[in-house]
């Protein structure tokens, strides 16, 4: 049996690589077996406003997986065309995707003739619509962990809306905030992964929290405190009334949900293997162009930006004086432990507080794109498809650690009796 997959907001294919695996002849240490019998048969990647120059991630996806492997069009229009009978989208057993953290407030209640309707342009509603149309058995989504406590005025409201929508469609849900650096990967990257399953089985929530797909993929210590509560059934009611007075989200870093009932707790990682390290991905000196080295005359600027500060500044518009302070960062970045999180602004020669800087053979330099690819668990050179170094860095700043969905996929295959 094959688990067919649709990959939404596909980027350069991180979910697909994690599930289907890959081989690297040059670097066998980065070989990744398939997580199970997964096969991606449909994908979508689109960067507004849709100019040709913006579609570099899609072109990378097509170059790696084949022409016609990914639809390069606004997903909202794609779904409109599908419902109008203009195009076909194949039925799939699993939907995966990493989607932006936005404002998920709801414009219409379930009782309205058209059902749930969210704010225009918010991509969660396209995921919801896709799930409603295709009814896949499994769903695996990735987002920043801020999703669990957004927005600031109603902590946890947005995630409550997502869970309510999932329950309405018949899904049971598990979620974990996974810090990849705590599970043996070469980068510290904290993201929430949401696994949902269409099932008629009644879950024992306590057992599922300890032995479910996410718990098996990323073991944790037994929690000290567990919260249980029920979310409202209508996302519109959640949008209007959820946690209006609360200052802290009721959703912790891990949890499970079925039939609107939630069990949630803060996780503590339980990992006994070898930790990764930034030094594992450094390329030979011969592969580092000279422009990646920091010129002597720029070194003090980099050092200042990376250092701690407490200084008086003046707002240029108002003339208001204030004290600006920030802590120091490790400079250069340590090679013997997992790296900091890659950001989209990692490229370019300009000095920056947040770009990585390593010291090799007594010289300081930025990371080259091949190293960024490998920090995310992609094969070396994955994004070397004709795009600029800056765009390669941008793609990796938007990507995920490939090994994370791989480990989850292993447990999904096991859950399905296919492993």
C-alpha cells in the first residue's frame, strides 16, 4: 500500500524529501531512507505577487522533482478552479504543508449558509478548504511555535480555531513543539508540528499523549502538570470570545485533541543520542568564495552588532531619548554544538547581528549556501539550481529541518501498519 501525498506551500520540497527520502552520492552521511511508502502526487508552491522573478523556490522544486511536479499558482484560485470543474486535483491520503502564522479570525459562523469563512487571504482557510474537499486520512502541518499563543489580545485563539476546524472535519489531533537541536540535528529550530488523523477510534487522551505518533517520534519526560479543557465548537464563537481576559495561552508545547476535548502539557525532551553540531556541515576551504570572508576593516562592525549593548538613542522623528539594550551573542558561532536558527536574511555581505559567522583556520566568514542546505538536512547543493546566493539563503530560512517530518513519517507508517 502507498500513502499518496499532497504537499501545500511546498517551498523547495522539505516535507517530500523527509517522507520519500533521498540519496547523496557525494555525502553518504546525509543519505535518508524513505520514512515509509509515501508518494507525493500533487504539490503547490506560489509566491505573491506572482512575478516570474519571485518563483525561484518553485523552479527549484520542479528541477529536483521533475517538470510538472508542482502547480505554480495561488492555491485559492486553484481550489476555485477545482470546484468549478476546470482542473483536476487527485485524491490523496495525506496532506502536508508549512503555512504562515497569521490572524485566523473568523468572519462567519457555522450556521451561515456558506459555513465557516475566515479573513480573506489567510492561508489556513485554504488548507481547511482542501481538507474539506479531499478528506485525506492524515494531515501533517508545520508552523512557528508562536501559533500556540497568538494573538496577543486573545492568547491561544488562533490555535483554538484550527483545532475546532479540525474537529468539525472529523480529525483527531496531536501537536508537539519540536526543537530539532534537542533531537540530534545540526540546527536548533523550534517549530510546532501538528499531526491529524481521520479516525473513528475513541482516543484515551492520556495514553495518546504518551504513546501517539508525535510522542513516539519525539519522546519526552512524563509531564509534571497536565491541563484538560474543551474548546468551543464554532470557530466564530472562538474568534469573538476566546480568552478575552487571559494573559497566557491555555495551550502548552504538546497536546492532543479529539471531539473538541483537549489535553495539553509542557514537554521536556527525552533524547539519549548524539547531538548534532554546526561543524558537521562545513565545506572544505576550497569551496568557500572569497566574498564570504569578513574583511578586516568590517570586523569591528560585526563584533559590535553581535555584542551586548546598553546605550542612549534618540528617535529621529520625535527626538525622544531612550535607552536601548540587548544581550551579547556568541561570536563566532560555536562549531561543536547545534547552530542557531537559520533566518531568511542569512544571505548578503552586509554585517548583521543574526547571520551566522564561523572561524575556520583563523579567518572569520559567513556560511555558504551549501552549508545552509545541509543545516536544514537537505543534500548539499539542493538549492543550487540557478538562483542567487541570497535567494538560496532565503529558501533555507523558510524551510524546515528535513529529518523532523521524516521521523514523524516513520511513526505514521507504523500507525498505518506499513512499517
